[in-house]
C-alpha cells in the first residue's frame, strides 16, 4: 500500500486513538500516575478497575506516546500525557471529556442526514434539547462543559493577548467579557492593562463555584466583577465587549438578539482569532465547521451576523 492509502487508513482508525485517550482520562489513569510511576495492578487498585484490562489500555496509551512503560511493566507519564492531568496548568482533560464524551460522540451519527436535508443541530435530534439546556439540567455534563471551556480559554488566551498586542486600550476603561466563563481571559487582560475594570457576564450555574473564579487568584479581584445573567436579556454597560467562542453556538436570528446597552457612548466590540496558516492549524479551523452542524444552530458562514450586531 502506498503512502496515500496508509494515510486514509490512519484516518479510518483515528477514532480508536481518540477513544483510547478518552477512556484513559475518564478512568483517571493520568491523574493516578501524576504522583509517580506505578504498575497496572497498583493503578487498578486505586481506580477500582480490572488490572488485566487496564494493563492493555495502558499499553495502548503507551503506543500513543502518552505513557512510558519500562521492562518491569511499570508506567510513568510521558510529556504528552502530562497535559491530560487535572492539575496541569494548561490541562486538556476537560477538552477530552467533552469532545470525545458520549454526548458529542452521539451527535456525529446525524451528520449525513443533516447534510442531506440541509438542517442543523443534531444535538436536539439526539437529546431533544439544546446543548446549554441539557448542561443546566444535567450537572455532570455541565461540569464537563465548564472544564472544557476552561481548557480552551487557557490555550486561547495566549493567542488573544498576541492578537491584541498593538491594540490601543487607552480609550477603554471598562471591558465586558460576554460568556467569559471563570474569567481567565479577562483577568489576563486586567493584569496586563491595570487601568481597566472588567465584568464577566456568565450563566449563574457557571460562576456559582467561587473557588473556580480567577480574579482573586490572579490578583485582580478589585478590578473584576462577575455578573450572573443571560446575554439575550440584558448585558452590563461597558466601553467594549469581548466575545470568544460564543457566536458559533447560535444562528443569525439568535445572535441578532444580542445588543449592548443603547444608552451612553456607542461601545466597541473586539473579535480575536488565530491567523496561522500551518496545515495542522488549518485542519483545526476547518473541522469545527462540521462540529457546528451537530452541536449548535449556527450557520458556518455567519451571513449577516456582523451586520446585524453592528446595527444594534
């Protein structure tokens, strides 16, 4: 078989790898090894699983360069595996649990029908309700979404800070992050630009756990306020608004309902994105357009979106 055929086969079996990774994260294998090397029997006892089956899983994780096995069948975290530990400063654990978890996995089976019918939102077909309604009613799924969004935020904050490196913040004193999660991105901006005040608008369930909020941890507790609410009902007044990984969740009609307060000076809005043209980055930008079909009601091209918001 030539190289092109091998690449196609690699794509066909790609889900094997991601599901093996998911099971390792779900069972807690990486967290169990965070304290040091252990054999499968020790990890199995700690996790309450079958040692024989776990050994096979851990060998598979080793083949993916996530774990390292020595000649005594003892396993340790490989550098890639460290990213999947709960306590890693830029942990990808939550992202793994969401993207390879049962809810997202189940929606992909609807993709052929969606494309055939020109419809969207397989999540509603599968579960009978939108993503965020299910998250609000299912605490375990809501916790996965929150952890995943934190994973994304920590990674993207670096890109956003780079994108805004030459932005003139002198005319802004109050920045509102709409759907800003636990506030990592906004607080990072407040650290860099100490003259700013910040407001995070987020669902009450997201900011209810105060120990997860970043303001005090990053030393900007006196600059940052967390406001529970709904961006389609009321948005706090501010000089500028930051929206990251928000608009792709909604169709144009829904996004058109979002408007900043009409009183006072006209606020500005900032959009931040990566402009990398490398092949892996291009793949990461194009594949989510298919995920959007399945998990949201957004039109990937967003026709009319920016015009509608500008007209608010």
